[in-house]
C-alpha cells in the first residue's frame, strides 16, 4: 500500500533532525511492504482533499518560523479539512506551536497558527531544555512511555477540555507547570519532544502509520511487530537521562 | 619606566593549583587554575591580558577553532612568544589559565567558545578577532543560531576602533559584519570546482539576512558557506581580500591551494586533508596577516603544520594504527565523512557518541549528519559511547543491517573490539564526539601509545 505524507516546509522546519522521524516512518512502512511517498508542501502548494494520509511538520528557529508562519496559517482550512477526512498528523516543537491558534513572542507580537490543535503558545523568559519522559495512553488501557528531548522558550496552553499527548514523568512539558506534554486531537499529535522522537519511540511511529493506513483503507490495520531491540535500548537510556537530569524548576 | 604588575598572591596560588591537579591525576589541570583565579578575582584576567606587550587575538567559529588557532600559532611562533590555549580550554577560565601559565608571552592567541566570545572580548580588548563560521551546534547549550549571531554583532560593535576584524565572507552572517568596519579582512574560497551539487541538509543561514528570500549560490562549499546572492534584494558575498584558488584535495593525506592576498600569491601545500582545512588555513593566514606576519612566514607556518589535538590524529598502536577524526556537529561531521571517503571507503568504523555538556546533551544532531555515503563499503560498525544505542539506530535507519552493528557503550571495550577486527598493519578509523575523543586518547595514553594531552600540548 502506498502512504502519502505531506511534509510541511521541510526546507525551513528541520532544526532538530526531523528527517530522523521521516526515516523511521519510511523504513518501518517498507519493512511491512508499504511505500511512503513524501511530498514537500511549501507556500501556496495546494492540498487537495483526500490525497495525503499523514502530515508532518518539524521545528525551526524563530527566524524560520517567522518566515513561514503566515503561509502555514493560510493552509489552515485545507489542513483542517484533510484531518476531518481522516488524515493523521505529527507536529514537533516549532511545528507543534504553529498548529495552534497563535504564538505570541516576547514583544507581544503574534504569529498566526494553522488552527489544527486546540492550544496557543506564549514565549517565556527561560528556555526549557532537557530530557523528557512521558506516559501516554493513545489507546485506552494501553499505557506507553515516550522519551525525548525538549528545547523551547514557548509555554503552550491547551484549551479547556483539550487532551494532552501525555503526562510528564520527568522534564518540563508544555509549560513547565501543568504536568502535561503535547496535545492529541483525534489523529493529530503535537509535541515538543524531538531527539528525534520516533527512533526511540517506535510504537508511536507504528501508531501514526496505522492511522495513515486507516485513512487510505478505512480500517486501522494490525501492523506486524518488528525486531526493536536497539530501539528499546535507546529508549531506556533516554528515559534514564530524563529521570536523572530532566529539566525542572 | 613602570615595571609590570607584581605577581599577586592569587596568581601564585592559582598556578600552584595547576601543578596539584596534575599530581593528583585529576587531568591536565588546564582550567583548574583559571577557575580558581576567576573565583578569587574576576578582573585579574583583564590585568593579565593587559600585560601582553603585543596584545591578544581571538578566534571563534562553530568549526575549526582549534585547528585554525594551531595553524596561526605555527605561523607566528617563530617570531613572537605566544600565550596559546592549544588544548582547547576555550571558556574564560581556560583563557585565564593560559595567561597564568605563559609568564613571558608577548602575544595572546586564543580560541574562544562561541558563547563566551563577547565576554572574553570585553575583558581582553583584543587587537584582532577572527570569526570563522556559524553552524547549528549544541542548540541545548548555545540556543538558536540567530541569538549567537546577534551577540557577535554586538561584540563587533564594541571592539576598539583600531582592532582588526577578520571574517569568513562565505558565511552570510559573518561577511556582513565586515561591511561597516574599515579595518577588516574578508576571506573565502574561489574555486567552484569544489562546490557541492546542492545545499547540504545541514546548511543553516540559507535565507537572506536582510529580506528572508532564499539565497542563490554560484557555489556552495560547506553547508551554507559559499558564493551567495539574494535574487530579491541583491545582498551578496562581499569582495574577498584573501582567497584560495586552484584547490587540490589529495584524499586523506593532504591538500594544496593558491593563497591569493593583496601582497601576492603563494602556493600552499597542507599536510592535512579536506576542504575544511583549506578554510582553516585561509582563516589562519588572514589572521596572521592582520597581525603583521609576512607571506613567507604564513607559507612556512602552514606547510609545517601537521594536526591539531584529536582533530585528525594517527596513533600507532603496535602494528595497527588508529585514526581519530573528531565529530561534533552536522556541518563538521559531514566534512569529516567527505574527507574520509576521499581517501578510503572504510569496511570497519568505530563511532562513539557521548552526551556530556561538551558533546551536547541533545544527541539529535547525529540525524542531521549525512552518514549515508559511508554505508557503501561498511561491513561492521562498532557503536560506542554513552548513547551507543541511539547511534546504532542512526545507522540502522540509514539502511545498515542490524547484524553489522555491535553496540558496545564502554569505550575501552569498543576500542579493543575495533582493534581486534582490524587486520595487522591496518588502520582503525574512529569518529568520536568531544569527550569520547578525550576518553579514547586517554586510553591509548595509558597504554603508552601517546602522551597525555597536557604534555603533548606543552
């Protein structure tokens, strides 16, 4: 089966090794006999309904984010329509912020968001930097852990009733206070965690692939398990790092 | 005539601490005395530097600081006594330690950490500053590239009006700094044969610093370094004062080029490989020129240079050898890969990834390195260091079969395994991050194959 991924602004938003996430999606799809086709989406690119099974948006530095924020916000309607039609999305760090309703910088100026996730972000004084460990339950009754690294000055606040991606076991998370990290709205996931995120959390890569395949076929498939020994080892080291030296105030 | 300031008690005390640190085996003691002095009297650094009769020169860059400083030292040392932090202790404390140790130095030659540069410049009031390049590096420590660039711009504004500024014009952020200063030198490459086909993934300053439009490159050499022009507003690489032409790269062994300066042209034969070392040599030549070195001295110094500490070192271990190539960020590691492949397609590699502060605690950068070209002939990878498993994943997802990967976090065990897999008279290529490089060097030193770094550097 072919899975079509729309990679939003890959030239601008790629600061924390976002291509590692793409490599993991690509290989893990291929090992199950699926082909990942990655289409870069830039300013003014059309997003016809139903074409993309999964969207990916990575992180950028402030300057890159400022350069593309208006163009990304302009794609908001098309993206919301695609997601309403069952497409999945993963947004990391800066991309996570830009999928909310707005980002307000320290001077009070606002960057528009794409409005795909129920949240907004306000720049803070101190950067929140360090290893993070989360507990998530994307599938009820199946708690999983996510390990990664965060580096952000923005404090992200979820709207009333919005669902976080996970509970922070170690590290700062969305705002350093709520104990929440990331946001999940149906098949859309946003998070500050890079590292990159997917190599050391392969179950999340598989969840995204399953959602993307579901968009294509109508049913979330059972993906056959893979040999994930190295992934488990990298996860364990990363989780240990978070427990020992994850950020806290 | 006024005599120099007397050595104060705190300076004597701090020097004693350096010896003590070595005696108790706590390492080279390269920053211990400086840290102590810093605590006792932060202003002492300024006073120590002010005693240097020929002032100080500072060198900063994401990549190439240590090598460029070592090349400049080689050029300058025959004619002037240097205070030079050659083992790479490049924070304020390292500069202080070097100043403490170099009692009769005439000129300070310091490589300085990118983030520490503004403070060091404020304290030392240098007569020359060299800015080599800015790439994404240790974002967990330095913050965003723009932030660092802004601090450097501020630092340049505060330099004494008669201070020389030397910048790499191929880096859009840095080339621009020279425009407003009369006493500045711009260097860069002028040999499009060595341009890469497309901008590398690790290119950073790709957008016009004035208007945000993507630059068009007549030649992109390393990352975003090259001959750029903004098609919208016309912002372009400044005119080069010192440049390299007719560059010849000879595999893993050497490189040569024509050094073109306003005073004349010289052929330079470098004993170190790779385009990045041509940049380093060009930077060192430009700085030495700003410090009044002659073209003859520049040529002799560059040609006599072998390698800086841990950057490109061949260490004989019995009947095998170990080649150590430091990797620390995407742009630097890409050049190491490119240079390595120009010489050999290794079948065996030892790669060691640590995540201490000096390595960067965030290891995501390894995913931005183009390791893929190494996979062609690679039969076995020994992945080592504290984040060995993460490194193994990097190669697994690049396409290396997992049965070709051995994960051995212990550096010592990994080194032994690597040597065991290396045929007699063969060479083991090791790509370590900074603290892993120190660890590897320490291991071979303890086995008697190389001097500890504080002796080698002395």
